[in-house]
C-alpha cells in the first residue's frame, strides 16, 4: 500500500554551480500558480493515509507557510506522520520557522553543505556559515525535535583538516540525522566546465576514501548509526521517507519532474512547465516516462537498494538467482553474513562500502 508522497518544489533563489537538479528562479505569482497545480495533481490520486510526506527541491523553504499548509490540507495524515521540508538557511527566519511548524512540518532537512566560508562561496551557496548555524539553533529554540543536516565533501581543494572542522561543528550541533555526499561532477553544470578548463580538479581517490573513512569513524565515536551509505542518525532517527525508497516501497511523486513508483510502474513527470500546467488543466496525470517494473527488475532493485541499508542488508533467504553472485562477493570480501533479529542477512563490509558501485553492478 502506498503511504508516502514526495512533493517537488523546483524553485531556487539562485542555482548552485554543482547542481543538476530541476530548479530555477521564480516570481511569487508563479509559485502561487504552481501550488494550485500541485493540489490539482494530488487530487488525481486516490485518498490514502500518509506515513511520510517529503517536500524536496529546489528550495521548498522559498514557499510561504500558508502555501505549505494549503498543500498539507489536501493530504490525510496524523501526528505520527513524518513531514519533512528541505530548508535553505537564507530563506527562513524565526517567524517563518514557527509558522512552518504550526503548518505541520515536524522534520527539517537543512542544506548546510559546509561550515567553511571559502567552500560555501565556491559551491555558490547563498548563506554564510553563521546563517547556517543560526537557522539550526532557531529551529531548536522553536521546538523542532527532528532535524537533519546536509553536507558535502571531496570539494575542490578541500583537505582532510577542512572536513574535520565541518564534522566537529556537526557533532557540536548534535542533529538527529545528517547526510553527507561526495561532490559529483555533473555534465552541463558550471562546476563541470571548470573541471574541463582545469580551474578545478577532482579529489584524488585515495584522499576521498580517507575522507569517507574519517566520516564513518568519527560518526560512530559521536553516537551515530551509519545506516545507509551516505546517511547517519541517532538511534531510531532514520529518515523514514528515504528508507522507503531503499526498501523498494511504492510512493507517489507530484510536481514538475517528480518521480514516483505505483502499481509496479516507475514514472517521471514532465519537466516542462507549460506542459505540466496543460496536463493538469485537462485533469490528466503529467507523466512523461514510465517503466513497468517486472519481477526481474524488482529483484534487481531489491538487491541494489537493500544493500545500501547497512544495518539491514538482504536476507539470505532472498538471494534467489543471485546465490552465486553473493558467494563470489563474500569470497572477495565485499559482503559478510550477519545475524539481525534472528535472521541471517548479507551486509556490505568496509571494503564493499568503499566499492559499493562495483557491488551494485553485479545485480544489473
């Protein structure tokens, strides 16, 4: 049963140099019109009770709290529902955070990316180190009890010492959850152009591996569970919404360019604004791409996504046609057997974790 919804808000104050997500600048009237169309799209789906609701982007915190409330009024949920909103520190103040909490948001994902002014400028972030810290502290003061921080590493010219300082600040703030991703050089972005021109250079693989090991080791020392390749949390504070993705559960995706997975079909909405509006004016789903997930694909997704969950992995009873692959991966030190809740499961070893993409390719 579908009990999760992702809502894409594609608006940003300014697009960051590394970003290839669907996002762009907008006017107040465009945002208002878009919210109305999001509601039209939500109404095309059957009414369900939601366990998780996730506002992603873009910069969802660009919306006014009444607009967030307007969307939430269309959804059936209760006080146990995890309702996440991604926040750019530059777009909120104390009053806005209070109103967002009152509207129903109970989990924030704050896009800090770095606590270093030099790297914030390089990344093209519009907030400062102090604004990032202040936003976190304001959210705490207001009463948000579930906060996640987003960070990046392996940035141009970033040294291990720089990363240590970022991690030190994370542990000082003590959020319930944090995600940390290595920089990906996406074609078509200003960062990629600077890479091609020689202005920027990729981090050496060994240094990047050392950085990742530092993140893992220091997180464990500071009481965090490394529960997914790029995600760390306090006990019981996993992102419930994102965990549904990794468990290959179905979910609704609404908004421009949003992806969803319903009734064994993965789909993607149109990324064209006019087309999106036209579909919804005609009371039609704005889906442009669909992939039927047959049993073969389901098996692939189950193993690739399941192994990302480092404290769950894959049940040995589910190895199916991949038995020989698992034997080979185990023999080569990429996975190990572990008993979890009285069940024998396969999980990634440290070696497998550092070479995860090679492991996942085994199931494609």
